C-alpha cells in the first residue's frame, strides 16, 4: 500500500513537472510571437536623426510597429557608410545615411531604395576658416590650401561655392582629408580653410576656433535619407509605413518640445543641451519626396560620376520610391 502511495506521488510529481514544461514552452511561444517579425533599423547618433531618436525614446516606434505585428531591433552605428555595409551583409531592413553614401552603396549593388528624407541639411555644412584668418569671402581662397573629404557632400559644396564665384578647384590647393584630420589641421593652421559639417562646426565655434564664411543654403542642397531593403518593401511594406509614421510623430514632438528633446538626446549625441538646441535648428525633417528632391538627387548622382566616385550610373527612378 505504501509502495502504491509512493508511486502515485511520484507520478503526480512527473505530471506537474511535465505540465510545467509544456506551460513554460507555451508561455515562451506567446512571448516570442511579437518578436517573430523584426524591423532591423540602422541608426546613427547624429543631430539630423534627432526626430528618429525621439520616436524611439518616446515609444512611438514600438506603438506603430505593434499595430502591424513587428518588433524593433534598434542598431546604432558610428557613421552612415557603415550602415550601408550592414545592408550589404543582409543585417538591416531600414537605415539612415547621407545621400552620398547611399549612392555609393547602391552603385556597388547594395539592396536598398530611398523611401524618405531624414533631413534636409544644407545649413549644417559650411566653408570655415580659423578664427583669426584674413579670409572673408570665397574669392579670398585663390591659391590657398583648402580641405574637405573627397567624394563627400563637402566637396560638392566647395565646388558649388567656387563656381558661383567664377573659380574652379584648380584655383585652390585642394587637400583631401577626413573630418577629424581637417579639424586638427584647421586649428593648427596647417590649412587655410575647409568644408565641414555638424556637429564639428558647432563644437569648434563654441571653442572660438573657427568662423563660417558660407554654408550650403540656397546653393547646394544636401540630404540625409531613409533607405529600406527591397526585401522588406516587397514582403512587409506596412512595416516600412509604420516606421515612417513613427518618425513623423517624433518630428512633431521635437518641434513642440525642443527643450525636453535636447535633454533626452544629450547622452547619445555627446553634446551639451545648448549645443543641441543650436544645431537642431539647422535641420528640416518635413521635406517630402517630390520633383525637387528627385532633381537634386539626379544632380548629386551626376556629380559623383563626374568626380569618379561612382563607376556605374544609378537609375534615379528605380532608386527612389515615391510612395
């Protein structure tokens, strides 16, 4: 009798353990259901993407993705070209980068299309000189050592400024430099001028190291863009739409609450609140994909091919998704 009782207890314990395992498996499956479809988003901690970071921090992206059965995988990168590399490796569904790197990646066969404008950024790029320089206009650059990154939007701005003033790149001593090297050379006086972009401009301005001669306003349109893989566009366009809606919500919140948003972004952007408040005014996140944007992108594509950055032509109509 005692043996039967022990056997019964043992059997009940096994049933409880087995039942618990089954229940645990079912619970795991339920918890994993929202994660079955992931939106892998490549992002860069730069001010032109502030509205996207706000959309993430305020929960707008999660809310919109949940409506279409998706879960966010937020993947920060140091710079746009690395985002393009991640696309090439099949690691991303959506991402952000400058218009120039987006063309370079597309020409190299990377599988993505432009689906939105992250920001119009002409005011965030500028021709600058050391604070004590005698240079006060573009025409003063003749014969001077001028630097920017070759094949970048900075080179396009420099070329545009020179042409507007009846000059060419042959009228200056052009020196190809990375942004980090350019900043150091400018402060040390190794070069006379350079074209750089935010947030480097504001940091050097605040340190009384440079002064601005001209920016890209009215002369050199420049953009940061949102791209999405052909795969996600074909299979789950609603998820792409959800992300874009979340970004719009982030933009509206940023416009209505700039002070709060600057505080929220300080850690990721590695800037003071005052610097962010100053820089954020230089970006426009409201621009639609319209005829002007397409014409600007065609001009950029032509510039890149003319300067040997692109070896093959990029079909603008196929590259930019208007919907």
